[in-house]
């Protein structure tokens, strides 16, 4: 079965604990602390694999974890870092936070590899805590805890053009005629249960086209396989709306178009605004209908379905082409028009921007920084938090401008205010990860 959605739990590695030990050598009775630092926990990384085209590997396994960092050792030995966990996914996979549904990463285009969860930082060994007044510290920093996150993986096909419409209107037949794809074709509803991709090859440039399985009313609310189908329309730039102009099954083609557009709008409003072309299919079946251009049962002339479609939708800016996917009638004219539409549209692919950063959130809430008075070290205050750690990573504190930026960051985020609320005094020590300085009020 085609798998285009999966819900999994990912866990980064825990940081290794710092070690408490003291140098012991012959003739050196008091060698001082030499406990090493713990290793960093492994990251969870998603990476595009061009050999994959479904998410089937994540349908039967729920939990994935990176390796923990090793604890530090004596003689200043640093614990080994935990191995990263690299999860392979097909191009076009969107990673979402399960609780909020917000986008964490879109693995498409140039974004082929992204770290989703970072491993815990290794704890400092006791060799870092020696001071003139405490030369034999008997404590070390524990490693940072692992992070666990439930995510939803959604495969949204990367195609320029999407074929939409109700079941059995001829989308698969059309795709097989205009591309190298070989979809299953039969006169049954929902024969197509997975999207099919094909490449249209035309002079002046081709494009990728996707046959989106037939929709039904209520699809936007999850009826049938609604959401599973609709998500594949989200990346398309142009939609070809195929209708059964011959009403072989008694459906009204004008009514069908309005109903499908209502489903698109209900699922995601922007989809209904995407450029559309209407392909009035099965003209070959109309040719066998004696009432096509003649009189109806009441003796009144029946309006040709193609004329009716043009009169209804072309004033709305939606072009209508009469085609026969079986005979090929009108197909080339339709494809050339779609090619011109694509050439006039922006060339950048549809990309879903990040809405949720796991490094700054936990259980759906934005992670704050923490300001605490150290229980082990007198007159020492510890400030931590992912925003602060990230800021230190891109700030050059050796420059005057960089240090001024750092001071403004502490002030604007209320960190200095919290330090004062905890009773910090001039000359007390502030430790922010590997940065340590004496506090003096301005």
C-alpha cells in the first residue's frame, strides 16, 4: 500500500554526565580535580533519499532514538559523543509537530538534510569547578536530558501540475496519454488509490504532472480518503480540473467543478486560488449522443456541455478545453496552454516555511531560559536556555560590538532583572554554559 503519512516518536541522545575524580600520582598527594566532561548526545536528523518514494518504513515502527553520550572519565578523559540518528525520507516530506500541526521542516528543493532534535550537551567534569577557595570540588555537572518529540511525516508530491476531479472522470487515462506513467485504468470508483507522477515532454520545456486520486464530497473533512489525497495538491502550481462532459454517470460537470473547488477551499483556502484549467473530457462519448446538438426529449435544443462550461467559467478567468483522453482530441492544445501558464508563474517551488522550532519549544510551549542560584557553588548564578545557547553560538564576545550585543540581550530578555531578584551582588559569578564572568551592576 502507498504510504504517504506516518506518526512517529523521535528522541535525541542524553548528554553524558561529567566525572568527579582527583589526580593521584606517586609523590603528588594533592593533584587536584581531573574529572572529564561527558560526551554530547546524538542528534536526530532527517535526510532526503532519492531511492525512497513512500513513508512505508515508518508505518510499522513508532519509536526512533539517537545514542546517548558517554560519561566523562578520570584523567580529564572526555566521554564519547553519541551517534546521530539519520532518518531517510523521500523528497517532498514535511515534518510537523504532532500536537500543533505546525511545520518543523520541509525536505524538498535544496533542503535535503535538517537536524530536527539536538542531542543533550555533555556535563562538565569537576576539573572545571576548582577555584582559589574550593580546590577540591566533589561535584560535576550532569549531562543535559534527552528531548523526545512526536512528529507527523507527510509526503506532499512535488509536481508542477495536479489533475483533480471526481472519480472516474478520466484522469488516469489522461495521464497515461500525455506522460510516461502507467497508472491502472478501469471503470471503477477509486481505482487510483495512490498518486501517480509523470513527465510531460513538450518543445520548449516539459513539466511534472500528478494524477491526484478522485475526490468526493466531504473530502476536506476526511470523508473517504480526503486528506490523504488533498495534501498532494498543496505543492502544485496549476491544477487541471477534469470533468466528464458527457455525463456518462449522470453527473453535472458544472456542479462537479463547484463542489471540488469548495473542497479545496475548505481544506486550505489558498488552494482554491491556484490557477486552474478545465478539461471537458469524454468528447468522444458525446459524438455518439444523438442529442448532443439536436433536440432533447421535450423537443427543445439541448445546449452542448462544452458551450455550457465555457459560458459558466471563462468569464471567471478559467479557460475551458474540450478533450478526449481516449482519442487524444484537444489534448495537445491543453498542454501547450498549461506550459505557457507555468512559464508565466514564479519558478520557485512551493516550500513550507518552518513554524515550530523544537529547540525553542517543548510540549507545544515556547521554552524559556532559566536563572538559578547554584546549590553547589556559593555566590554563583547559572543561566541556561536554548535561545541563550544559540545566541552564544553566533556572537563574538571578544569584540566590543559583540559584547555590547550580549549585554543588551541579557537586559532585553529580563535576565539581569531575574538575577537581581535572586539577590545577586557585585562580584558574584554568572555562568552561562562555557562562559563565566563577574557581575557588576551598571
